[in-house]
C-alpha cells in the first residue's frame, strides 16, 4: 500500500496547520461550535473537493451531517426554502460510516481500506466519547480514550493523513464567560502529550455569534512559542462556519448580555418576548413572540430559531389580548415538537 501525501493542495483553515501525520483534537461544549468548525472550515471551505475524507460517526447520524453540509454549500435561505438546485452542490469526496457500536479496531481496519481504495487524505472521528472502547479493557475510561488517541496518532503517521477527533467537554457547572481548558476535555487526560494540535471553541455569549478559539499548544505557525493563544472568531450566518472577527469584543459584554434559559424574558424596545432552551442534542433554541408586522390588530407571530439558523414558524397573527395564554401555547407547541426535552411550566 502506498501513501498519498497531498503536497499539491494545502487547505487554509483558521487555527489549523495542515501537516499529514498530525492528530488534531477539536472540542467544545454542546453549543460551542465544534461541528460548524469541522464541517464548514475543515471540509466545505477547507479540503473542499480536493482531498478525500473518511467521516466516522459513532453516534450513527450521518443524515444530520449530510444536511448540514448541503446547507453550508447552498446557504440558509435556499436550504430552508427547499428549492435546492443540484448544480449548486459540489459532490464532495466524503465517505460516511455510521456503523453501530463502532470500535477503534473497526476504524483502524476501515482507515487502511479507505487509504488504499479511496486515497483519503483526512479522517474525522465525530464523537470520541461515543466510541465503544470495551475491547481495550484499560481499567478506566480515561486510559481507554487515551489509548484511542495513541492509536489514531499512529494511524495518521502510518498512512500520511490528517486525523481530526471531535471531543466533548465536561458538563460540570461553569460560568458562561469562562473559557474551557485542556482539563475540561471529557475523560481525556493526555491530550497535550498525544495530539499535535488542540483546538477548543467557546461561544462568548448565547445571544451572540462571537466565539473564541483557544489553542492551548500555541498557534501552529509559531511552533517555537508553545504558549496558549486565543483567536477571535465570528460565525458567518450565510455560510454556517467561522471567519476571523474584524474587531475585538469585550469579555464584560459577554457577561452583561447573558440571557436566562428556560424562562421568559422581554425586549422592551421591540415588545418581543423570548424563551430559550436546549434540545436533546444540546442545540439551543429561542422562541420569539413578536407583534405581527402585517396586522393592524393586537396580533402576534410565534417563531423558533436555533443557533445553527434553523427556523420553525409556530403560529401567525395570534390574538394578543392575553400574553400569558400566548406563552402557554408557545411552550405547549415546543413540548409537542421536542417531546424528549423537559420544558418546565412557567
């Protein structure tokens, strides 16, 4: 089997050094942006259709990823309208694998096969903590996941490919303005010694599109430095992935702009009411009750939008004489559409 090292195309990816043989760990909290970064920056705008990619989904939800990729290519308005033209979608050389109960032994076997038959230049493990590590019998979850990273690093070197591992962060209590650190990577204790790069993503405020990219090992372009570096990013709503922020933002602002979760609050400037909650995947949703633009009566529209830009119209031109009834109706609809989420009474 021959290695294929992609010397003729080196993707420009913010915060990432494209070096075949590298193992890169990308982590965030559920709403922190790791999916947008890997799918958007690393694939749609990064490897594009130039480098074949193996994409492993231990959680078994390849349809979700495929839809997100299409949305990033055609834009949110076209995607939401359903009027998608095939000529606007590039056929990316992506090879999805969502085999149930996925093990590291299975991934190793598939990597060798795909390197030989598809000449992959990158592999993504979408969900380190979702892997079945029982066959490793390391004694603790930490030892097993550390072993997984060592195996993946060896595979990256052996095949001359880049491997990106998406990881969760611990769900311990934290303040929204607190930046994650390497210690927050869930059940992984040796990431700094095994991985070539670690990229932590942090949403500055639930209400903003500003993010921080924390590089605990320093920026890859300053290899002799090794000190932690933080980049300011903004989520581009038109593409669904990140670009460098054109201006700085103040940390104090992110604390001041925090909004409550699971309770109603009002924007008195525009007479809107909001209610925010997380779905079963950790995706944030905001319900908005706002005066109907087309109505001269006391009527309101009810909508729900998530952090990825997905939109649900719940109702239009509902009578607004009793706002408490409108709120109760909005939450009952949210419970109907998200039956797995425990949305409390207010």
